[in-house]
C-alpha cells in the first residue's frame, strides 16, 4: 500500500512537471533572454486579470499595436508615463511609435536607449524593425536594411557606447515602466 501511494505521488509530480517547463521565458519582448533580456513582467494582456502567466503569454504573442489597442488603460497610462519622462513626445501615439516592433517591451527599451544615448528613435526603430527610416530623419547609411537586436542597433548607432550595458539598462527600465503602468491601470 505504501508503495502504491509513493508511485501515485511520483506520477502526479511527473504529470505536473511539463506544465512548469512550459512557462514562457521570453520576457517582455518574447526574444530569448527577454525584451531585450529579462524574465520580468511582460506587457499587459487584454485588460483582464488572469495572472502573470497570461500576461507573459500575451506579451510574447501580440504585437504592441494589438496589445495597446486591446488594453486602453495600459496604453493611456504607459503613454502618459513615457511622455512625462521625456521619452515620447507629447501628442505621439504609442501604438504608432511601436508599430513594427516584435512586442511592447522591445519598443519601450528602444525608447529608453534613444533617450539615454541621444540617438534618434526613428533610427532605432528602423534598425530594430528592418524598415526604412522615417523621411527627414538623419540616420546612418544602411539603417533599416535588416532587423537588428537592441544591442546590435546600439552598436550601429552609438559605436562608443557599451552596447551590452546600455541594452541591459534599457530592458530594466522598460520592464519597470510596463509593470508600473499595469499596476496603475
């Protein structure tokens, strides 16, 4: 009888293990290592409170535009917070600014890098999304010719900066901004 109980307990543990192994580890951007790098909170979900697992899932699976359209409170709060920090110009729609990015965490990290290193956001966006820079933007030749990671974009646009450190700092700032906007909305 004792052996049967132990076997049942072991079977239960083994059945639960795959569920834990499937936890998303992409962080706010859904990229390996996170939004550019962490396993922190992602980006918000659809406004319903289903716990962090659903938030992480929606962050790695939704475009920033879709996510912000479905969660207007997050959009309004995050936009306001980013504008108050001088990261997003007044009157700029965050959905438009983040269009083309893989996820919201990646976009917000790019906004931070742009601000921290005084690099035009349009150039960061072009490099990270692989799109032509906005007209009238003074980006280096070749900007937007292919999709680059946050770190590679930093190397390209600010060669004297420590790209790894700057990317890590921007990812932390992004995670914090998104988490704060979620708790406030």
